[in-house]
C-alpha cells in the first residue's frame, strides 16, 4: 500500500509540473490556458483537415450565400489583424 501511495505522489507531482509548464496566458483576453498541443501542430492539422474537406465537398453556386461567407471571413481576418 505504501508503494502505491509513493507512486501516486510521484505521478501527481509529475502531472502538476507538466500542467505548470504547459500553461500560458492568452494575449488578447488575459486568461490562462493549458496548451497540450502546440500552435504549429494545430495549424498543420487544420490545413490538412481543410484540404480534405475541400476534396469531399461541393462549392456553393448560390452567389448571395457565397458573398455572405466571404464577408464574414473578411471580418474575421480584420479582427485577427487588429489583435496581433
């Protein structure tokens, strides 16, 4: 039983240290976050998934809806640019 408790304490210390190292502060909001996956990995995975999505999806022919999506996308780009 003592061995189990000692092992549990070691894992708890290791997990706490890992969580402390992986924590960072969000520049825009000032809140704390836990980064389990790096930004570079997330960006790489998002490009891969987006390309897969484009291969399996039809592009809309509805001009009104397409323009709305582009307008929203441009607003998101503008806001991202402001907060960098």
